[in-house]
């Protein structure tokens, strides 16, 4: 049977969808045929219904699956509604958004099935039953309709990763993705996370499975890893089948959790692979031994999620229980080992004020990471953070529906004054970090910050599009005088230390 996947990923970075790759691998192992429409302008596939319609007609699928994240849901609905107008093909919605809000997805009327949680076994079972004309109303992990009523089947236990067929990289025209990302290739060696941050889907996933299966969190075995042998096999496959791979990025929520696994991986990677690689760490799961092993095996960047510099916001709003002292110590260990560090931060949280946000810029100024990426808080539907924001009356619902990313602007309303400052901060965030970093350039950037803060809303509308140019000009002056600073590099929401990007340019 032919199954078509559609992955809307518009106005966003080029992404490889691990879930779709696993689903396609499972379906192909059962004898089915799959194809993907990867809707992304950077891959020369914009949201063009006539083109999508033509590709559907050419492939003639018997089932269409749409992978959803909340920021792209508006495009998912647009595509699904057009499919229902022009075709009689069943449509299934899956992905994080479908798991977070299955009632909303079913209520749209455009989806015949919704997949909750992990869908490899469910989708393979659905395809097999459809192909053989069997009843599809009682498949675990799937919601559907029967006699006008929504059938809400419970989820099955989490999948044993070692039982899964190989991911289907070929589905993605993967060489094109590699080249578009400059040789950086994403890999994922595990699923799950032991932490329950309020803004992340992990707590939703665990709650769903606990309720449906009647098990404790420990009994679920949510956190699972591919064996080191399996990971090495996958890396060798990629190197043998694709060109121009320069760096592997391990997209696991936290790669540094298990020390024995990490040390074994590092020993094997250093001998067998040898390319630079990047991992996500966690401040509470990071020490000198892990840092040294990562560095010696070729890890070039370790990334940490900080989110806020305010311990109160982290504790009360985000459920991230770590201290600023622990954060400083973790970054110091990484820097002493010679690892380049990256910090993820957000601002625009519910109940967050100006001083809370300044604490974030000041913390970055103190730890001086190799780079940092900032984003604006987006209340993903039905997360604990979404409920906090909604209860506090912060969410502009119409604006939330219109946003297709979490970098450009906020859908929360804090009042005119703070709204304007957050809008400014989105453009000039590195200037604040430079101001508080206690560097020779700090007075200059403090002056730039003061100048921006004095601009009114009307004035800001006239100058905001020039900020990127001004950042480049300020950076070039610092470079000419040999002064360390942060500048916007690689994308509009990343600040990078000048010693790193200048050395990279020399290479």
C-alpha cells in the first residue's frame, strides 16, 4: 500500500523529522511504499497547494499522514482541508501537536485518524488493516470515528528501540538536506527525558501513558537508548551512503545522562568515526570526567538549556530546579576542558518581569558561553506552562494561532511598555549580554542599549529593520580593535563569541 507523508516546516530551520523517518522505515519493513512532501522554502518546496495536489495525484496514495507541531498547525489544517475538498483519501494526523491536543485535531473535521504517542506499530497496523479491508477502529494509539462518534483507543506501551527497523533517510532526499545544512547531520540515540519542564511535551507524554496504562512513571520506561553498537552502525551507514558530512549533531534531549554509556560511546566514536560532533548536556548531569571524555573523542560543542537567569522563574514557572551557582560551575568545567559551549535561553514567560529577563542577560554575561540562542516563550497547547499563561490571562489566542515559529515575536500580552521592550530585545539581545559581560566593549554596547531603550514605539517601527546592519557594524569595529564580543551569526537568533567565529573564518 502507498502512504504519503506531508511535513510542513515553513519559515523554520531545515529539519529532519526523526518520527517520520522511523514511521517510514517501519512501513517499508512491512512491504508498504512511502513518499514524503517536505514543505520547506529552503528546500525549494513552498506551501503551494497546486504543487502538493499534483504530487498527490502522481503518487496516488491510499493514506496520507501529516506530521504536526503546534507552530505549523495552521498549515497542517490548510493542507488537510484541501485534501478533503479534492480527494477521498483518508488522512491521519500525528506528531507532538496531535498527542497534545487530539480532541482539537479531531474536532477540525479534516482528519480520519489521530495518532497519540509513538506511532510506529499503530501506523503499520493501520496500513495493514486498510490494505486487507479490515476494521480499523480499535488500534492502540489511534483515535478515529465510527458511526459518528470519536473512538479514543488507549496507547500501547512504549516501543523497545532495539526492535525498530532502520530509519528511512532516503525518504528525505537526505543529501539535499545535508548540503543545505552545510554538512551538519542530526542523529538521535535515545528517546525520552527524566525531567518534567512545564514548557516541554515530555510531561504530557508521560501523563498520557501513565493514565492509559495504569502504571507508575518508573514502570513506563520512557527513557530508552539505542545501544552504542546501533549508534555506530547508523553513523557508518550515513558516512558510507552520503557525502559532505562534516559534523554530527546528537539531538537527544540530554546526551550526558548516563556516564557509563557516555564513556563507552566516546571511546568508540574516537576510534571509529573521528568527525566533530555536538551534544545536548544538562547542568546537573555534567562533570569533569564527562567533559574530558567528550573533548578527547571529538566533541566540539556541548549545549545546555538554561532558559532563564532568574532562579525563581526557573523554579516557579518552568520546573527547572538548578541554581545559578550550578550553571556557572558547569560552564566553567566545559571551558576548562576546552569545549565550546552553547546556552539556550528564552524570555517572555508568564509572570516574568523586566528584572527577571535582565537576570538572563546578566547570567550569560557572567558565564560567557561560546554562543547562545534566544527564543521567545511560546505556550504549547495543554502543557503546564500553557495553562499557567492562560490562567494568568497572558495569551493572545488569535496571535498564537498565527505564529509559525518561536523566534520572531510573542503571543503573550504584558502591557504596552513590556511588549515593546520584548520586541526590541528580540532584535538586540546580544547587545545586552555584551553590556553585562564585563568586557572592554561593554561601555560601547551599554550606550547602544540605552539608545534603543529611549526609542518610542513609532520610532522603533522605523529602525527595527536596520538592527542587523547595526549589529554587523558594531561587530566590525570590535574586530578591527581586537576586542572580544558577541555578534549575531549563523541565524538571526544566535549570538556567537568573536574568537570562535573569527577562528572559523580563518579555517
